[in-house]
C-alpha cells in the first residue's frame, strides 16, 4: 500500500514536472517565436489582408494577428507603427483575429470585435483595422461635438461660398450653368502648388501669383470661348453641354500634368490648437476663415457700391434693359469671369488645406455642393449663394454626427432636391426665374 | 508599333459588352432628351440601379439571373418615379442639376460602408455569374473568327446584348412613330401647346422618364453581366460619356445613339492602344504611358465641345428636330 502511495506521489511529481517543463518550453517557444513573426508575411501570395492596430490613437507594437480560412492559417505581429500585413493564397472569405493576450494590459478592448470575417474583393486586398479606446470619444459631450462641427462647417461653408458666388455670378450675368467651374477650383490649387512647391517661392508670393493665374484663365476663357459662343447665339443648354465638355477636357488635362496622386501645400500638417470645449483649429484653419471673411466682405462692398458691381446686378436682373441703358454688357461679363475665377481659385487653395491635399479631381468633388448652395440661395443671386453655401457647409459637417461620415454629402444633395420641390426660386430668388 | 494588335483591339470593341451597354444607355437617354426634351444628367444613376438591382437580387436573395434582371428593371422604373415626381415640373437646367444630384445620391448609397453587407461598399459586387452561365445554351468551344473570337460565355453575353439592343431599338422606333411618340415630341417642341390640347404633360413626361430609364438600366445590366459591379464606374463622368455618345450619333434619332456608342468605344479602344504605342515608339516624347491614356479623355472632352458647337444634331440628326439649338 505504501508502495502504491509512493508511486502515486511519484507519478504526481512527474506530472507536475511534465507540466512545468511543457509550459517552460511553451514560454520559451513564445519568446523565440515572437521575433520570428515579421510585420509582413506571405509576400509570395497575390492576395493581401492588412491593417493597423491602435489604442487611443497610439500604434500598438507586437500584437499578434491570426488569419485563417480556406485551409490556410498565418500569423503576424504588428510593427512599431502598429501596422501588419498578411499574404494569403486566394481571395474570398477569411477570418482575422487579434490575440487578446498579446495586447498591453492597459488597453481597453471595449466593444471592439477581436475576431472578424473579411472578404477579399477584385482589388486583391482588404484592410482590417483594430482601433481600441474609441469609446472614449463618446465622452465628449454631444454639445461639444456639435459646436466643434459647427465651426468646421462654417469654415467649409465660407470656402464653399467663395466658389459658389462665382458660379452664381456667371449664371446671373450669362445664364450659363457652368459645370467647368469645379476645374477653376482645382486650377487655383494646382497653381498654388506649382508656385509654392515646384518653384519654391514663399507663400506670400506664391498664392497671389496663383490667383493672378486664375484671373488670367478666367479672362482667357471668356475671350477665347464664351464670348465668341455668345456672339454665335448658342442656346443655354448647348452652352451648358460645352461647359461639360470643357470640364472633362480640363480635368483630365490636369491629371495629365500632376498624375493621379495627392500632393500637399506647405504647412498642410499644422498642429491643431485646442481652443475651447472639443474645438481644435490649426493656424491654417483660422487664417482660412479670416481670409474667406475678408474677401467676402470686400466682394459684397464691391457688388453693392461700385459702378461695375451695380452694373453686374443690373445685368443679372435684366440683361437687355441693362444694355439699353448704356451698360457695356461684354465688359461687365468679362470682369465677372475674372472675379469668379479668382474666387474659385482662392477657394481651391483654401480647400486644399481643408481636405487636406491637392488632387486632379478635387474640384469635381464639391461641384454638386456648389450647385446645391447656389440653388438653395436662389440661382443668380450672389448673396443667396453665400448664405446657401454656409447652410450647406454646416449641414455637411453636422450631419456626420447622425449618419455615417461617408454619406455626409448626401444631406446637401437631398436638400438641393427638396428646396427645388418646395421653393424652387431659392431663399433670396424671385419666383419669375423659374419656368 | 504593332498595328495588328491595335487594329484587333479596335475591332473587338465594336461588339464589346461596354459598347452594347452604352448603346442601350444612349438609347434611353435619346428617349429622355432627344424625343421628350428632358435634360436628364442622371443616366449613370439608372445604369447603377439596374446593375445593382441585378447583382443584389442574385447575391442576397438568391434569385435566377432573369428574375434578377427584372428586379433591376423594376428598380429603375421606381427610381424614375421617385426622381421624376418632384423634378419634372422644373425648367431645363434645374432638371439637369437635380438629376445629376439624384444619380450621385444613388452612387453614395451604394458606396457607403453602412450597407456593406448588401452592396459590397467600395469593392462592389462580383461572383454572381453562376445562374447566368448555367443558362447558356451554347456548348463549350470557341465561336466567331479573327478579332471576334469568343468562348461560350462571352458569346452568350454577346448574343444577349445584341438581341437586347435590337429589341430596344425596334421598340423605340415603333414608339416614336406612334401617337404617343408624337405627343412626346410635341412636348419637346412646345409644352404649353400640348397642354392646350388637353394632354397631361406631366404624365407623359413621367412615362418617358420611366421608359428611357428602364432601357438605360438594361444597359447597366448588360454592362454588369460578364464582369463585376463597382460604384466607381457610375460616376458623373459616365453620364457625360453617354451624353457624348448620344450627341455624336444624333439625339433625336433611333440609330444615332447606337452609332454614337459604337464610334465612341471604337475610338476609345483605338486611342487606348494607339497612344501608348506612340509613347513606346518614342513619337510622343516626355509623355508616360499613363499620361497617354488620360489624353484620350481630354480628347473626349474637346470632341464634345466641338460637336455641340459645330454639329449639335450629331451625325444622323436633323437640325430642325433639336430644341436646344433655339
């Protein structure tokens, strides 16, 4: 019996030893294995799953990601930027899971799913990010978020207003719904890029030069294209389709010169300074709002009090009557083209900072928002366009609080259709404009 | 420069699914703009609704391919009603802006990650071909000759496409020579005169919008049949390209849109082989091959401008039958 007991004890000891040894080697294995996990594995395969692991905005290093599915498994550890990438042999459905034991102890997993299904589409790759500590965002009170969004929206709206005023002025004086206005916005930004980055001029010279180039383009467009077409007696719909063709040609010509990538103006990554509540703005944001406001006030004074400004409004009201009372319509229209090109170019530079980045089709992205602003305010009324633009800007930014942010332009487009339904003349327009 | 490849690529595009899709979309647009005078700039939206209606019905609801195609068509009719009821009372350029916005709303809804389960978000939809291929009456093998050589699946797509284009053209031709077509053309010329005759102009316009929209949606389905559905295809540029094809052939004609679509794609295919070949052989200096392929879109834009200024009635059109020249 004692023999039995002792053998049992011996067995117990051996078992314990076994467990200890196994766990020791497992630990060793873990230590040895971790460095073997690169941040990118499976380079030999054509399909790729990649992503980022972050906690409260900081990248997490050394977190293990496992991918399994279709009879294949692979693991990877994140690099110092929190990035990881795994090559897989085929497309279709895969399961990506994050090994929770490799997360640092202070990371709040919260309601972030640690194991997810992903599918690789025709692009051959898919991104799967794990972002922890996002729930902290909800700690910012709704009012603070709203205030912050309203300020961004105001900034965006003022900038959109600069572009929309030009669109509305051209419509008012010539009746043209100018679809190529978006390309004037892109052109201003591209010229700023050319003078400030390619020629390395200081910004205070580069930006005025860019606006001068915009003015030149506006003048040249009217002189070479729109004035001859007006003389030819082309209908408004024909002119509109001409502007569409011009927009296509100009847009792809700009892609021809700058390529498909995104480029930054100097100072685009300025630090955001926390002001109050949840509001944080960079120097560039503040300067942008300041410039927009000053330019809009100067423009408003010009339109209200100067002779040419009055003539512009007279032509918008009734071109024939204005011509009959001795106003040189062609001269005023040319000035209007120059002014709207400069305003659009300025909007382009400011938008390049707001987005941020300059791309060949950046103007086209806000063309419909400009139209929404112009229609909302009343086609052909400059101040209406400004009010419309501010409403659209505020709507776009605040709606992102309630709907997914990739749908934030939706609100403005729905508003565009709704306003035409209930008040087609817009906020400041007069009813007779609508046929 | 290898002229053999360039010419064979060009010849292939004569009967490609893209050409037939454009022919159908341009025909639908001809009903809208050419015959009814509606400035619809949302044709890409109709194509998207058709293509997504087709793909979603197969992938999410597991329907057969032809019931799915019907779903796409019905969805386009519904889209026409939703878009038309509030907007058809508006004057020309207002309608243009609203329709372009409506098409963009549709695209954003298909693009957003909020409905990713159903729409596939930015990846789009793919892998819905099983039912269509199973219905293929042609046995495995190669069909056709020269540049027009197809396997049995491609040939099945081709046959379906050609039959649909022919049926749609026949339908529009009969329709425009019917009393209904004469009222529609009357609305294009003078809405008030038709209203004075006691016709319900609004109702006729909605009908035209639905018919044209359905034809465009069939175009969208043909576009999606052999390949995949991707939200980046249905951008406003697609609308403008269809407009270019339509105006090239002649807006107020039945065969103009078909001719325009063929010329548009043949030229596109030619330039997309020819321009890079020019670059490769050093004839276009300082230009990369990526730049060379953007050049053809520059040429589309310039072509559209020149066309509208100098020959707004298009190749087959009659200048008297074009309201926008006034």
